[in-house]
DNA sequence: ATGTAATATGTAAACGCTTACATTACCAGG
DNA sequence: CCTGGTAATGTAAGCGTTTACATATTACAT
C-alpha cells in the first residue's frame, strides 16, 4: 500500500492543498460540495493524514508521555489503564516509558520530554525526588507528577491521601477494641510510607493509645519484609493484637508468617493492609485494607495535564490534588466471621 | 525554557545548519575542531533535537506501536514489560494503545498504524481474527502478531506453544498414575484454548487413556467459570481424580469450589493450570502449571519487528515463531507434600 | 448593473531537520 | 605556480501539514 498525501487528493479534486487541508480538518470554510468531493476522494484513496507532519506544523503531537518507575506491578498496571482510557477519550496517544531502575533517570526523562515527541508528561518518579525540581524547571512541556512528596511544589501533582487512609483503617482497628497495635513500615525514603505512618500515629494519638517502640518494625513494601516484620512483632513477650501493614504485599507476607507460627487471623492477631490490590480479595481470610483509587489517579493526572496543554491551566502555577482513599472492610480485621469461601 | 533549534547553534558557531546537523548526528564529515565547537554550544544551549522534525525528514519515528486487547491483566503487564525493555535497548519508543474491547477495533488500529506515527506495530487481537488479514493487507508498516492462530499466515507472528505445554502437564498427571482426568475448557473461539485442548487430548491418547465426554466442561478463562466447571465435574457419580484447568484463573476458581465441597487438593483431586501467573505461587497448595514465557514473547516480537523495519527481514514473507512452554511442578498435582507455608 | 461584504479558494511561508549536490579550502605532486 | 583530488562546508530541496494572507468568487442590497 503506497502512501497517499494531500497533494494527490488535491490534484484529483482539482483544488489546492490548502483546501484539502481545510476540508479534512474541518476548520476553515470550504464549500459543502467541494468538501464532499474531497472527503470522497480521501476515502477512496484510503488517505490518512501523516501525524508527524501535522505535528511539526501544528507544534503539537496529541501524544502524552508517561514515565513510570516500573511496569510489572498491579499498581502501575491500573495506573496505565486509567491513563490510557482517559487519553483515549481525549483522542490522545500514550508514549510509555519505564525509567528502568533510574538508570540515568534524569537524562532519559529530559531527553524524552524535550524531544518534542509529546505535548506533556505524566511522571512518577519513585524515591529520589531531588532531581524533580531540576527536571521540571528544564522541561519544555507541562508535567504532572504522581504521588510526589508534599514538598514538591514546583508543578502539578496528583496524589493519594495516604494520611487519611491510614488514619481510617487504624481507627477501625481501634473501634474493634484493639489497643495493642503494631505496624510494619514501608521503605525509609518513601513518601507514601511516611504519610501512612503519620496517619497511623495520629489515629492512635487521637484515641490516646500508646505506641511502644517495639511495635514499630521496618519493612520495604515487599512480601518478604512483611514476613519477617510479622515475625519480629510477634516474637516479643508483649505481642500486638493487631497489625497495620503499610501495604498489602507485606500483609501477605504477614499472613504466611502467621500461618507458620500457627496463629489464626483475625482471632489471634488482626491484620490490615493498604492498597487494596486484587490479591487482597483472593487470600483467606480476605484482607481488610485501604482502597487506593489508582485508575482515578491516572485519569485525573491526564485530565489536568490536558488542561495545562490546552491553556486552561497555568503550567507554572503549582497545583496539588489529593484523592481520598476508602476503607475496605473484609475479614482480616475480625469484622465478619471468616466465611469459608466464595466466588469472588 | 525556550526552544533552541539548529539554526541558533549554527549562528553561534558561525557555520551552516547542515554542518550542525552533521556534527550532531555523527554522520558526514566535519572537522574535529568544528564538531567540538558545535557540540559545546549545543550542550550550553541545552539543545535537544526535535524528533518530530527529524522523523518527518528521515521518514522514520523510532517508535513502535503496541496494540493490546486490554491492559489490566498479569499477562499483558508482563508482555508490555518485555516489549518495553527490548525496545528501550534498541532506542525505540513505545506507543501504547489498548483496543478497548474491540470497539471499532479495525478502524482504530488502522488509523493508528497508518498515521505515520510508528515504524511498525505489535498487535495482539484477541478472538476475532477475521479482520486481521485485512488489517495487515491495508497497513503501511510491518506488523508482528502475537498469539495468532496458526491459520493466520499473512505476516509475522510470535506465539506460545500451547499444544506442547498442555501435552506436558497432562502427561505429568498421567505419570502420577491418574487415569480419570477432567478438563475445564477456555472460550470456544479462543485459539489458545483450542490448542491446549489439542495437547491435552493428545497426551491422553498417547497413553491410551479414554476421555469420557462428561470429563470435558466448558469455561471461559474466568475464575467464576472455573468454580462452576469444577462443580460440574465433581457432581457426577464418576468423578475425575485430576483436573486440567486450561488457565490458572480457572484453577483458582476450582480451588475455591473444592474448598466449598470440602475436597482436599491434591489428595482428593489434583488440579493443574496453565500460564503460571504470579498468583499460582501464592495460593495453597501452590499450583502446578505451565509456564508461558510472556516477556520473552514480547521481546521476540520486538526483535523481529525491528528486523523487518531495518530491512533485515521481509515484511511480506510470513514468519511464525513458537516459544516453548515449561512445566512448573508445584504441589497441586500431588508431587510434593503440601508444605504448610513458605516465603515465596 | 454595481458596489460591498461575505465566502471560497489559492499562494506561499513556516515547522526543524536531513541530505544530495555544489562549492570552497587545502594539500601534494608535478 | 598550477592541477587534481580529497576533506570541509554551504545551498537548497525536500518531508507532509497548517495557516496567514492574498485573491477570486458569490450573494445581496441598492
């Protein structure tokens, strides 16, 4: 199939290229009859506008760049889904790139963004946010950050309200009557983790519940770290009655550790997580956790990015959106009798 | 940050645009001293080539299109990962699009591919492969199909050897001594499913094991269908001793049904799956299944696509690659005593 | 018919880069 | 000092659109 361009259509229709362009793009005025003729010819020739050329000329690509730290993860999957959907709705394409373990992350991102390939970028850097300011300042197109620390105030960001979610799920434990509540932390330098801990802590404080140092153990969001974290929490004389794992994967590790130790959930120890990954519904007992509206996160990011691109929002004015999280009450907190099984 | 183009560099360096281009692209001859000067200025001005313009001129975009039926699924996630990695290695970008439940699938795909936005496309259509021939024939750039039926012979495709995998896992059941083996099928029109059944059947035949009609129940690759499929298989007087679920999700449903009926796996009934999704390692007993090299699938697709783009492979010559699958022996077939738990 | 304002179309200049071809600079051998 | 060859650089023509501006056509009121 050979390529067909406007010139060919113009020739056949006996008009100039400009008229063809106007007819096809719908902008500008063209006599109805002429337009019809042009459209027919375009159809017949199976014409598709060359979006590269169009991009050059219009100085926009209708493409959004998405840079994520990784791809293989339920979180990112949902995120991409949300982003793609919203972009599709707005007739935009998605140029996807994972940052490949930050190998030369800054350089790659900049390269990416400044190449004129995209009209805007959705960027989720993991930890090291130090570069961010620089990236943003040197970038040539609007950027929306995902889950940026609250200290990043140089551009738009869409975030999850970790604090509120952690507060809620912790409070739920308290309402169950638990007073000895332990926590398995996420990575040190992780913003989400820090916020979750803040919410956890605040909920305890709000109810006058003490938090002994021994009830706080480190973790890193991996299943294994949850396993060991649980073991450490439960191997002391003073055992917690309930445990808040700062994410679901660690809760999963805790499940396994519990099973190893012959401890029943929630009878011997209640466990709650954070994230509401799919797995949390599949394991038994089902996991009480905090739902994070990931797809929504992606969609909102796209929406705001488009606003910036379309000039409805000022890219230079900082903007911060926090999406509320929702408590998902299942069995692991002790709420309902652990139903044997069910079709999910 | 204002945009800087070659003209500015040329002006500063006191040379022509052409020389700048040559210096920057590395092609063509430029005096070492001049090149150094130009590079320095480019650096200083923080110049990035405009890839759109470059694309227009060179008639290539260094971008690969990826069209998938969905995004949210472990399979696609891994696939995208493999594709992205390999593309990154070759300095290509990925333009991602899900086909949104085939809503006007053909049109979208064509639009996408023929817009000159990409140099080639990796396409995974789900069922209805009827359009494929047409899409391929009308396309303007090389295409690699993923998991295309063997009847599709109009272009390149990379596939998984479902037959061989099913044969292997079935044979494994036979070696366990099971003679009454049931199967829960995938969707009717699904190519993978058909191949898996063929392999299953062949393995039974090879060992002279009969397959009563009642041991074959329909399913559709969902967990729920696995649940009901299991129930149907086990609610007859003549019960199978082992069950081959054509994918892991259905095996998962079968697990739940078994638990409901108070049947132990593998003591009362062995279960094996296909796909080796992550979950298959997390459930207890761990699931014996067939590993599908998904990332590899993606990587291979990219590799061949690049060959076609670079003219090393003829896009018009059909090409078919089948990746072998691997048997993953875990607990659900009865192989090892069902260990209580372990850190995975 | 005629002038005026709208409407329809054409012309040509971008957009930022690559590249074939033309030109100039340079150097060695005669 | 000239000649020819090679290396370095310049010129300009694309690449396929969009779009500002110019021009041609039409419609309508007078």
